[in-house]
C-alpha cells in the first residue's frame, strides 16, 4: 500500500508494529530469552548467555545482507543469526540459537508482535463500543424507519439499530480476549518440531522461555497453524461487522433517505454539492478485502510435512494485511462515530 | 453435487439433515413452539395453540407450491404459512406465526438443524482423535524421517507426527463445544427485529420459545450473522487441519518415500500397478474447497439495513456446503485411518 | 442445492447437462469415438470398434457399482470401463479405452458437456442483450437521477444506465465466443500425458478423435488447467456484471427512490405492503457466490506432477456450480427484465 | 509488504510503476492531455491549455495535503486539482479538469501505468518461454519418471514435462496480448458517466484524448469494471501456471526423488546439509495468494449506481498487489530456470 492509499485505508500504528525493525527487535528478544532460558536450565553456559545478551544489545544489523539472506533462504533468520554470531566472542557464539530452528524465532516473535497489535485492536474496539453506547443513550428513543430486503418496512427506534451494531462487536471483543491464552504462546520445536535438539531439556527450555517472554507454553505448532488462521478469521468477522455498519450508514445517508447526515463527508472534483460517505464506503471495502484475505489465509492450513515454505510464506503475505485492515477498519469506525448525525 | 460425486466427496448423513424435508420439519417445529410459547405468555388463545398444534401434526405440504413461493418470495415461509394456515379452523388461524417474520422461522430452524449436525461432526471428530491416539500408542516410537521445506531433514518419531496431527483437532473439538452456547440460540425479532410485534411480550415469548426448542436465548440477530459465519470459519479450520493430514499422507506414501502404504488405494484405468492415495488427496481438495466457501461466507457479513436478501441468500448457498464438506472430510479421515499402514 | 433452494437460485436446464447420466453418456461417446478413431488410424481392429460401438449402444451401467468405484478410485472411469468391458465379446474387449487414461475420458466428456452449456448461456446472454436493447429503445430518453458514491449526483438518462449495463455483457458474449476454439478441445494424453501409449499413432488418434466429437485438437492438458479455469473466471465476470445490474435495481427500487418499480416482487410473511426485489437481490448473491467459486477454482491451477487428484477434484467441486450459478443468474436476469417498470 | 518480505516475494520494478509518484505523474499526464484535447476540439481556450501545460510542467505537489485530501475525499483528485489549479494564472484555471470527474483521471492514469506494467510482464514471460525452450532443446530427450496422483507412474521424457509447463504460458502470453486493445483505453465520462459535461463535445474530446495518450477509445466504464477484473483473472491464471511449475520442482527436487537438483537453494539455520527449494515454494505461495486476490477483485464487480466508492476502493486494495505478485512470480521463475539442474 502506497503512502497515499495508506492515508485512506491503512493504519500507521499497526504498520509500525509490523515493520522490519519491529520484527527484528522481536526476533532478537526471542534469541536473547532463549539463550537465557537455556542457561537457566543448564543447557548453555551462563557466561555465554551473558555474552550473547551483551552482543544483542549492541547489535546493528546489516539490512542489505539480511535482505539478501531473506531472498536466498526464504527466511531471514539464518542471515540474522550469522550476522549476530559474528559479533559474539568465542567460545560463546555456538550457544546462540542453540537447538532452535528459524521458525521457532519467527513464530515466537510474531506472537510478541501480535500481543501488541491485539492490545491496540481491543482498545479501539472497546472505545467503539463506548461510542455506540453513548449514541444509544442519546438517541436510542428516536424513531427510525426500518428497511428489510431494500424496502421500507416498519418504524423502529435508533436504539434497536445501535444494539444490532453493538451486539456482534461485543462478541468479537470477548472472542479476541478468549483467544489470547491459546494464541499468544511460544513456538519451540527445533529443526523438526520434536524438541530433541534441546538435549532432553526441551520442555524446561520451553517453560522458561515462555516466562521470559510473557507468553504461554504450547506444544510445537510449526505445521499446525490453526491458532493463527483462527485469529485471521476472527478479525475478518470483526471487519465484517464493521462493514455492515458502513453499509447501513451509506444507505441511511442516501440523499433520498436522509436518516443520517455526515459531517466531513468527502468532496467531489466535479460536483460541489456532494458530501460522500467515504468512511462508510471504506468500511464495506475493508470488510470485503479482509474476507478475501482470511479466505486465502485458510488455504495456508495445508502444510506439507514438518514445515511448508509455501504455506508459511502465504501466511506472511496475508496475516499482516489482515492486521492492518482490521486496524484501519476500527480507526475509521471511530471516525465515523464522529461524523454521523442522526436526523 | 451429483450422486456419483457425492459418493466420493459428499456425506449422506449430513445431506439428510439439510434436506428440504428436514428443514420443513424444523420450521414446523418452530411454528408450533412459537404458538405454544405465545399461548403460555398470554399472547394467543390456548385453544388456538392447540388447534395449530393439531394442524401441524396433520400437515402435508404441497411441495410444488412451496417451490413456487420460494421462487417468488425469496424465502419459503410465506408460502408455507399460507398453506398451513388454510388447514387451521377459524378463528385460530391468525394465531399462527403471530408476531414473527420469515427469518425468525428459518434461522431458528437452522439452529435446530445445526445442533444435530454439530452432534455428528463432534462425534466423528472424537472418534478420529481416538483413532489417532491408538495409532500413537501402537506406533509412536517408530522412527520417521522428518522433512522440512520439501527436503529430508532429520529423524523423528511417528509419535511426534501423530501429535502434530491431533493437537489442532483437539483444539477444534474444544472450539466447537465452546461455540454451542452462543450459536445454538433462537432467532426472534419480528418484522424488523425489535420484537415490538409481540405486543410487549417479546422477551417472554423468546424465553419460552427457547425452552420449548432446547435452544438458548439471544437478542435478535437478523442482520448480525457473526455466530453463523464463525461456525463456517471453525469448520474450515477443521477441514484445513484434516487437509494437512491428507497432504502428509499423500507425500509420505509417495513411491520413493514409502513411509506409509495404503490399503485399498484407488485403481487406475491405465496403470494396474498403481495404488493411488485417493482419500488423502480428497482431504486436500476438501480443505481448499471449504477454505473458499468460508471466505465467501465471510462476504455475507455485510448485511444491508435490517435484513439483506442478498447476504442471507449467500449464506444459504455456502453454509450447507460447508457442513457437507466438513462431514465428508471427517468421514474420509476415519477411512484413511483404516487405510494407512506405517512402515 | 436442495430442490427448494434450486427453485430460487438454481437452473434445471444446466443441472440436466451436468447430471450423472449426462456425464456417463458423454464419457461413453468419448470411448466410442476413441475406438473408432483408433480403428481408422489402424491402432485397433475395425471389428473391435464395431463390437464396442454395439456394446456401448446396449450398455446399461450399474450405478451402485459405479458409485463404489468412484469412492474407491477417485474417478469413475475404471469402474465404468470394467463394467462396459465385461459386455464386449472377446477378443475385442482390450480395444476399449486402449491407450487412454481416465482423465482423457473425463476431460473430453466435460468438453462435450461444456459445449452444450455454453450454447445455452450464450443464447440467454444474447436474449438478455436484446431485452436491454428493447428497453433502451423504449425508455432511453427518460430522465434518471444518477447517483455516485451512494449520493444523488446529477440528472442523466435511462439510456446511459442501460448502456452501462449492456456494454460489459456484450464483452462477455464476445469473450465466451472467442474462448470456444481454445477451450472446446479433446483431451488425449494416455497414462502420463505423452501419448506414447498410442504406439506412435497418438497424433493421428487425437486428430481423428477430435473430428468424431466435433471438438478441437490440442496438446495434452492433464495438468495445465488454464482453459477450464479461465472459463470459470469469464463466467464469474459475467455474473459480476449481472450482480451490478441487480444492485442497481435493488437500489433504484428502494421505496424512497422509486426510479423502478417491480412487478411480481416477493411477498413478506409479516408485512403485506411489501414488494421485495427478490430477483435483484439474487443477482447480487449469485455474483458474490460465483466470485468465490472462481477464486477457489483458481486454487486448482497448482497441479502436482503429471496429474493431481487433489486439484482435479477441486475442479469438480467448483466448476459445475459455476455453470449452474451462471445459468441461474442469466435466467433471473431475463425474469428481472420482465419485472422492472421504469418510472 | 515490508522491504525484507519484498526482497523475497516482491518486485521493485513493478513497485516503482505503482508508486504514488508514478500515479501522480500519470494523472498529471491525463489532465494535460485532457486540456489539450479540449482545446483542439474547441471546448477550452488554447491559451488556457498552454497555461495549464506550463503549470503542470512546473507543478510540485504538497504530498501531505494530498494525503489529507485522499483521507477526506476517498480519492486524491480533488486535492490534486485544487493544488494544481492554484498555480494556474487566471482566467485559465477553470479549464483544468473541465468536464471531467475524478474517476476519469484515476482510471485513465491506471491504464497508462498498466500499459507499462504489461510491457514488463510480457517481456519477462517471453524470456521465460525462451528459457524453457532452451531447456527443452538441451534436455528434452532425457528420461523422467512421471508421477500421477502422487505415485510413480511410467517413464516419460523431460521434453513432455517442459512442454506441459510452456503450453499454458504461451496461452497466457497470447491472452495478455489479446487483452491490450480492449483494456488499455481511456476513461472519460464526466460526473455521472454520460459525457454531457463536455457540452456536446464528449465524443470528440474522448477521441482526441485517446490519441494524445496512446490509448484506445471506449464508452465510459466507471461502473463496468470487467476489463480490469479480467486482467486480474488472467494474471492469476499466469501465476497459477507458474505455481504448478513450482510445485513440480519442489516435488521433483525431494531428496528421495532427486529428479532435479537446485543450485543456490536456501540454507537452514539449524540443518547445514539442507538446500531448500525456496524459489519453487515461493511460486506456489504466490499462486495461491494471487488466486485469493483475484477472487476478491471479482467481488468488486458489484458496483452500486453510477460509481461505487466501496467497490472502487476494493480494486485499489487488490489490483496493485496482483501486479506485484505476478511480477514477482515471473522474476522468480526466471531465477528458478537458473537454479534447476536436471539429473
């Protein structure tokens, strides 16, 4: 998404949490926590853990070399580990990344990033629910002509409409909260996902690593991607519910219906009289876009063997966009609450 | 799906629960429970409820007229109610469907059907988990060469592979069980979803109706379809996990790899020596198909106004297929457990 | 799709061309043409061709055994050939299906079926264009208030609206016509798609087979499915354009806008005054459904090796539905032309 | 897509043609050509056209203000025109954008950008076909064990495999070439798509504008998006065919099969012996991603009224990604040709 399109349909706050820098920082946190946990369980020398911790604090990656490594290896970790390892004094460098595989680092880092993103999304969703509750308090008793199947039906009240908008959002907020425990867990499997590379200390390393990172413990899930894909689904459900609000607002703000007017509607280059329901339309577009992304992410469930480069890369192409799309949709929903005037 | 294709990729047991007869039976159950609940809360005459209950017991629908009504009205309920009403002695006929709208009947009936379908799916999933646990008990210690990114990696054990198959299935089983409470609820909103058509007794009718039908109570959700769409997502996640098993089996059963052999593999019309991993391939195909259907169902979240004929119909085109596809995928997974021989 | 749903959103004429009987008939036509072509090029004994032709004429398949074969082999041809072969007097039975593989038969039969389906779709599309041209002739000069971005914009004329509906349909008609040559071709590859099983006569058999069946010649395309998937795309484009018409009609027929009224709109079970734009809504639902199916069909492009059971089955799950959905959308568009009254 | 992910799965050359700067340059070219065409047909004063041409040459947009306009209006043109207009000496400024609507500018600019992108894609596709032809010339007679339904089948030759890869690519190249005429056309409709805003000179302005820009003439297609969506479909077909090549390479390069080895395969952070088929896996991932995007783009066919902000924005979210994904897939396919060694 270019900067101009992002100004319309993106989300800079979520973007920042998904940047290369944010990912690299998260991956270095995982490597640091891993060596510290490994030291605590006796798998590596504590002096090595200290040396690696120091090296990580001072590490400045060579981005061009990382990009070259990414293009060659299909994952950035081999190049990152090689760069970092070169800065670690001997004999400690082999303790870095010991027992781990690239996917352990990338997936655990993703969970660190996801935790922060969920915080933002849940906060915004809570704010939106509060805004809708305010609207309901203020305008709930006002009459509204209901429409079914695109035809005027019978009078109802704005309170009913606002409840029909809020109910699913409340379910999504609860649903996101309920997912956190099972989702925000470490990934630790080693090369083939059986933790044998940790020389009998796999369970202990995993438990300690999880504590260091503030994540939950789980069996290795290299090739079992359901928690991640389920998150994508839940976020698409959320943007779907926001898209429904957008559709209602665009319909109710039609010139001939006029049940809503919009402050700060979009201008036209050719028709000065128009006030376009841009924000509402965007909610519809983002709902359909996210539905598509979530459907594509579901295709990434079919992992070959113990690790599928194809399916894993497909996640990388979709999940970040689902985060940004959801963030944008919530951002715009809050904006829409500022814009709508019930008549 | 024609009978031949259904023999391969369908599910007759689920089909039966989604047939027109099954739906009509469920809708008549809802109408009966509604009039009884309405009588109990004083909204209709108990004699009318009795007369309608008797009429429903004797009712034989005119299917051709129902089909014509469906084609005309976009929903079968107006024709169904008209047919049924004609069999009710006066002055009781107006008590039928009193306060309700077509969507109340169709959606609540769907929940009755869904409850039965979920019972089957969960039972099968439980059986599958038991079968995988048996395999793990028998063969868990056997060595297996792990593959990552389509290349031989390192030795692991079958127990690890089988756990990586079972873990997500266990999560899906828990996930389905957890959804039931919020999903299997009545729909009762009246024409525009505000229950005012029940003359002040809407909440009481809803609570009583729910008890009659063994469903939960919920606010009207005519235009808030997240519980239904979330079910589609969960089922696509399930078939995705089963597709991953299928992909693994097809790969491990490759002639050159031979980590699995299959009893009863498919024959070829031109190569007598072949034993094709038909069941495993089907799991992949059904996973991708269900992913697509779930993505399309997500597009049905964007409801216009208080009821969208377009979005609602899109559910009808997708959700039943998701049920059948999931049923078939579980059926075939159980078959696959019979077929695989670990070498 | 159950009969009731099919009455609303299905297409019996297209269904019939996709039935098991229709497919079996087409496959038997291919087997007959194949043995005749093989006799003509000297690959099999003309007496065998005659005996097989006679046997095919008398053949009554055992449907239960075919279904069992389909479930076992993943394709019906092995069972079909076995049944048919049993009816052929010796020494001729080995000439049946000689050199061919199941996919040759299924794919070529599909092209025979597709040719008939395209005839119907193109005919309906031509009729629809004629109807829109009639409307334009009658009402083209009538004023219509244009709307952009869901807001009243400026006055235009119905003629412009009708042209904007017709232009893409004209392109789809041309597009379908242009596809026929490259699409409606035989499949003949033998077991692994190289025609070597035809003992040096592969090109000759292919050319003769094509003439017998009225199809074009092409290189084997067992694993190159682009013509089929491109057809699905084109049909989804067509239903997308029809969905746009449906969206316009539903919007313009809104009570408050009233630029269109609809004869024979759908009735409501609770609001006698309503006339719902059921047909228009269906066009939107079918457009979104077909878009989803076409997107899923695109996933079937990724064939493994010389033949992918997974990808091929995914076609079977989607392409027939695309045909039916497109047929239904055209059927309903013609109905909509009968219903709309421009005001 | 972040820079790191883009190094793996992106395309800098296509990115550059889709940047904000590239779009702004294209839009200014359209505005300049429009005023010049309008002058030529007598709609505006030639002096105004000269003044505006001079102003465009000197114009330096205020990007922050453009972003703010984009966020407010849902399209950047109103802010762009306002900024540019402020630099035009009176009385000429009203001649800028005269008769046009934002969509005329954005869509026509998109066609200028698309022409360049298609040039690149077609060039790469041509190169890829040449590379495959070279491989066929060198290795076509080498034996290859064919596999069907994931099982070893019969011996064939590499020439047949390479032909099965090339045939669909040849069709895509022809298909893209054939689309250019109908696709690369101007958009000129004015506010509501009827060209009446050009005061009777609409057809003349359109014809002249097209000549200026080297594009074809077409009726206004504000709400008829089939040419654009059809392009997305064709590109997804192309990446689907490339994904099939990727799937084959990954399968044939399996350690146990070894029909292909790969130079420069990806390294692992934990298993030094591995050479991962990263490029091949990427082709599969990009095929599935593009299939999803094309399916979502098909949802954008359903435009409301004379212009749908929701559907149009959905195009912006998908089509550029389809271009980049296709570019990346072709780029990586060429890289794969360098990497594969047939054994």
